[in-house]
């Protein structure tokens, strides 16, 4: 239990990498479905992040193999009087996570394939198949991300539940993806290495996206808390109070500031949505806030006496540097292989 905070860092890194891979394809699919004309400038760059799927899968296998180091409730699964619903059956958990990942990764790979085909084959059959696959992407994202939310965050505290947690989780992570992708685009644009540079007004579009998801994230966060607080549900609201007032308060209020206060107060001012430097500053705040938020929910699922602040161990620091270092090289390789940047 004392090491749960360190392993929580690995879980958070997995979720961040996973949602960057999911977010790129989901973003491209959404832009296609709404017929966003600017999608042609960024969709290949977004889909290049799908190269992170293999890294996410390796991390998933490591987390599942670690058993109770990852899922602290597993150590008490057979204690007398400790109730765990069928959802906590560990064999079922491992099976659904692996199968769910493979199905989603396969579907997302199919989307990328047909996105490419749609550019070189204008036949009705190919265009229609591409559209049909695009229609499945948001559905797959909602269903799979809800399962991930329940397994890696919500049910980390057995018996605790929220009807809106799945939506809160995947909206927050897509919020984080939008922030990362904005930073990603900014550095590519400034590097002058893009083979097909995009228009600078793309940053304005990304700022509008981030502002919209800032509002949606805040709504889902507050709705979830309000129901438990107003309904006086002590078993449910205790998890909030423990994190907010018994050890993780600095983290809690930091991620709310970084994901709500800073983005909203900055991007709500119209001129700021046309300034790439301000937009990237806000995006950095959102992305770091998303990491802190994930850690707070995961590491905060134990008794407050076992709370551990993130990045206070060599393991947490080392594994994070290693994972994001590998991810950086993988994305760079993907961009180079598909001719998106100059070698």
C-alpha cells in the first residue's frame, strides 16, 4: 500500500499515452463527420499519434501483471465482509481490458487506412466505407473510455460510483488531448520542418475547441460533485473530502485551476484566442492539469494515511521520463516515415 503512489504514476502515464493515441484518431473522425474544411491540414498529424498504441498496450500489460500494485483493492478482495461486485473479478477485468484495447486499436487502424484510401480513391464505395468507420469511432471511444474510467479510476475505491464518471473521465482526457495537440502543432509550425505547413488560424480553432471542452469538463465535474453533496450521500462524498481536505488538497485545487480557471478566464477573451503564444500557454496548463487530475483520482483512492505526492520517488520520475522519451521518438519516427516532416 505504501508504494501505491509510485505505481499510480505508471497508471497515469499509461492513461495519458492511451488518450493521446485515442484522441488523434477520434479528433480526425469528428472533424470528418462535421465536415470541417480545415481537417485536411491537421488530420494526418493527429493520426500520427496512433503510433502510441503499442506503447500503451505494453504499459497496460505491465499494469495488469502487477495485480494489487496497480489495483490496491485486490489485496482485500478475499477479506471477510469485504464486498466486491462482479465487476471486480480480476480475470474478467484483465480479459475485458485486453480484448477492448485490441478491438479499439484495430478499429482505429482501419480508420487510418480508409482515411488514406479516401484521398487516392474517390469511388463511392470507399468514401461510404470511410464515413461508416468514422461513425463508429466516437461510439467506440465512449464505450471503451467508460470501461477504462471504471477500471482505472472509479472502482479503485470499491463501492464508490458515479453515474456520470465515465463521461467526466473521457471528456477530461479529450480536453487534455486537445491541449497536447495544440502544443504539438505549435512546435511543428515553429520548427519549419513540416512538408505541408498549415494555416496559422488553426490555432484559433484549437483555442475554441479547448474553451468548449473547458466548459464541458467543468460542467461534468460540478454535476458529479453536486449530486453527492446536495443528496447528502456520505459514502460517496467522503472520497471527495479526503482528496480535497486530507492530503491532496494542493493537487485538487491545482488541477481545477489549471483545467478550469486559467483556460476559461484566458480563452473567454476573444483576442487571446488569436494569439498562438497565449493559446500554447493555456494548453500547457490544461495538459499538466490533466496529468495531476488523473493522479489525484487514482492515488487518492486509498486511505488518506497512504497518500503520496507525485514525483517524490526515483521510480516515478524515472518511469515517466522513460515512457515519454520513448513516446517522443515513436511520434518523430511516425512523422518522418509518412513524410509529414522533413527528415
